[in-house]
C-alpha cells in the first residue's frame, strides 16, 4: 500500500517539475556568423511566480579569510535577501535576510556579472545557459525545514560562483564540479523524499567563453546517499550547435581524454553498483554513456507499471522534440538526418547527439532568437493547428488535471518569465540580449557583460514581481501584450512580431554605434534604450487593446474605420461538429457534438441514430426546419465565397498518450 502511494505521488511530482523546465540553445564559434560562440536560455518558470529582476553583481575585492556564503535561492520575489550579495539583494523594509546553508573560502577578487535565477554572463564574457534535467538520484538542501537534507549548493549558486571566479568555460565547469562534490549538490526541483521528482533532480548547463572560444556542456546530479555529487563536462566541437531540453546530453564521455572531457572522481562507480551501467557497455576503451547511466528512465523500479508507457512518452518527446527542432532550424542538413519521432531517453537506441555540425559561420543571433520563438510551425507537430489551438491558432496550452494525455512541448512557452541570448565577445564587448515573458512576443534588449553599473529600474527595481501589476516594470509590458494575444493569436502575435523586429533592428544599429564608446557611455546608452523601448511597448499595448477589442478590428473613427469581419472565425472551425455551429437546430444540439460522440446523421432516419437524442425524437419537427436549415447553410457558403480565403482544416498538432 505504501509502495503504490509513493509512486502515485511521485508521478504528480514528475509532472509538476516538468512544468518548470527550460531550454538551452548554443552555437560554437565556427558555426556562429560572428565567429564568437553564443548560448541562450529560456526561463520557463512553471506554476510559481518568478523574481524577474535583472541584477548587476559588481566586481569586488575581499579581505583575507572571507567566506562565500551558500544559500537556497528562491524563485519568487525576492529571490535573495542578503547584505553579502549584490546591492539589489540587500534587505528592503520588511525583508529579513536569508539564512546561509553553508560557506566556502572566498577568493581575493570576484568578477562582475549579470544575474537572474542563475548567473548569466560576466565581465569577461563567460556565459551560461541552464536547463533542469532528469536523474536516477535525488538530493535536498540542508535547510532547517528539511532535516533530511545534506547538500549545500544548488545550480543557482554554482553558476554564480563560476562567473565570480572564472574567465574561461573550462575553469567554470571544473570549479562548479569541484564545489558540488565538496558541498553536496541539490536541485530545487527534486520534490521530497516521500515523492522524489526524478524528472527534475539534476541540472544541465552549456558554458561558452570568448577566449579561447570554447563551448562546454556540464551535467551534474546528487551522489550516492543524497550527498556529494557526480558530474561530467564535455567540450563540444567549435563548428557545432547544441540543444538541451531538460535532459543530460553527454552520451560518450571519454574517460581517457582529459583535454575534452572532465568528470568527478569515480564517475562510473554508482552506475556500476546500481546496475545502471557496466564496463561491457563501453563502445571503446574509456567510453562511458553518462546520460544512459544516470538519466531517469521510467521502469518498474521507479514508476507504477500502468504509468511507465505514458511517462516514457512524456519524457522522451518533452525533451527530444525540442532537440530535433533546434537542430533542424539551425543546421537543416544535419537535422534532416534525425528522426523527429525518436524521442530522447537514456536507453534510446541510436540517440540524438549532444550537438550537430553547422555550415561555417552560418548561424546568426537572429536565427537563435527565431528558434526561441518556435511552436513547430509548418511541421506535423505545429501547435498553432488543430482544435486545441482554437479558431485563431493559439499555441499556448494551459494546465490539466485528472485526464491522461500529452501536448507537444513547444520551445516558446506562455509561462516563460524571461529569456536571453548571450554573445561571448572579447575585449569587454560581450552582450546579454535580455527579453521578458514568452519569446514569441518579446524584444531582447542589449546589455553589455562588462557594464559598470546596474540595469534600469524597469528591469532591476525593487518590488518588480508577477503578483502586483506595475507599469514601471518591463516584464508587465510584455506579459500584458502576450496575454492579450490569446484573444486572437494569429493576428495579434503577427503584429507583435513585426513591432519586435522593428525594435530589434534599432537595437542592432545602436550596438554598432556603441562599439567605439567607453563602457560608461555604453551603459548609459543601453539603459536609456531599454527604458525608451519599454515605454514604446506600453504604448503599443494600448494600441492593440483598442484595435482588437470587441471581436472586430478597429482602425479609426471614420465610417469605414472598423472591419467587422476582421476577426471572423475560420470555416474549418465553424464546420467542426465540436463547435456545433452547423448542427444547431431549435430542438438541439446547442453546444456541439464532441468527436466520437453518438449523434444523429442529418439525413438519416435510422432509429439507432436517434435513440440517445430524445429531444430529436419527432422527425416531423426536425423535417419542418430543414428548408430553413439549408437556406442558412447556403447563405453561409455564399458569404464565405465573398470573404477572404480561409485555412483548410488541419490535423491536431499534439500527441496523445495512451
């Protein structure tokens, strides 16, 4: 009884932690159009609110003997309250300092960097993207409310420590790995010991630097007995693009090649002890399949038997579809070689690679941004198609409860708090392109990694949160428009993307002008640009509300200033039995007939067709309405011919699990 209860709760924890998942896209220097590597991250925060401040952590020198405190960072506002951290994290009236859960020796000097929930980019251009991953182990923070917790460092502090102490990606992965082993690693998405969420109990990062221009992937999980850590890092080819979608991606860790592979001591030991891997599995001497050994694979040992198949589908395509899509968009020739239906599980045969080769200098910053906006448009998995997308092609899918099934997991998510694209450029010219809310409706503003001061109040002001509407907050401007776009996603989001592109081109032009300025001037100009464009976005929001309100399209106050059919329902949607428009009659049905339900055929007199519809039992009553019905149908078809072309019915853009 206790065993089955544990699995039931664990299943819920699995789904919950996937709701907080993120995506990484990375580009090696020789694949990048600029010749410098890039990495991006979308913070898809899930059901909780998120502290959306973009915080500047300044460079600082420390007295000998100082300690660097370790914390359990929060996701909601405030993510941190401490006098030992950046000024934006200092206590405000009514706030109480967070209690440290550990400490390590501080270094003599720490570097400046941009910070959110995770450290992003430092003054040397070292840049990090994050994605929560699955694992076969779980660990918890050593806080007072978790007596079972033994670990003192999460990915939040690890990324910040790497940016505080390192200039290169190699230094970063080694530093994070060493501290994780020493202090014990935990994931914020691990659930509880009674219901460990193995789908969120580990972390994956991609780290890039401007010099020497490396791109490293880093995977870390808690070690044996809810303590210490197991980690691996692998340098990816410089002419590759990488994708991480909530799973480890290190497949073939070469234990005999320390130049390109780094790892924790005894990295294979727990896998061998638990039977997750055996040396005979190696494809060559020194080969170790890190993901195959330590990634979470649903089985009878960790998942209820009746849930194994559906959980496997959920994990496989939640991760794998994004990997396939990213590779297909950024390296079409290599992407075409991959099976989009393969999925991505630890034991998947012939699995996706962690990265694929791209043509030399072919991948632009804008290509990465467009990929972050993607919903699989134009593919069999297109979330803007099908009944679930509604009449206006809405790709957003809200929460569900009590029904087994599965939506496709888009790259761009309605629940994204912020996203960024980091360009690792030398000579203090690295850029953090930072955008609020869902990527499909954002503008990424440029902030320099070597900035000497904080972001503007629109991005860094105290009190900026998701639970209090605030016209001084940049996040609210973008969130308001993205929410409003749900009324008619097809039309409103198209206009939003056009506006975003105009502002982006202004930003690109401005960055070129700033290149010759000193950093103090650049900071002043970049902050002013961000404030001005946030103000423009607010004005744009009010324009959209006026234009698309009342289910019409309003342009002005003239006699022809309103297009009554501007938001007309498409024919395929109106004609669906689910909608019921073409089935309406005085005796019913009044609300449509769900697909698969038993419903009368229009011209059928068979008793079996009418047995469940007592309100239609009088054929004479129905027959009396036939002339009117066909007249209305003819008028509808005629009106349709005089209107603009409408899209044909499309297949559903999601996969249903058994």
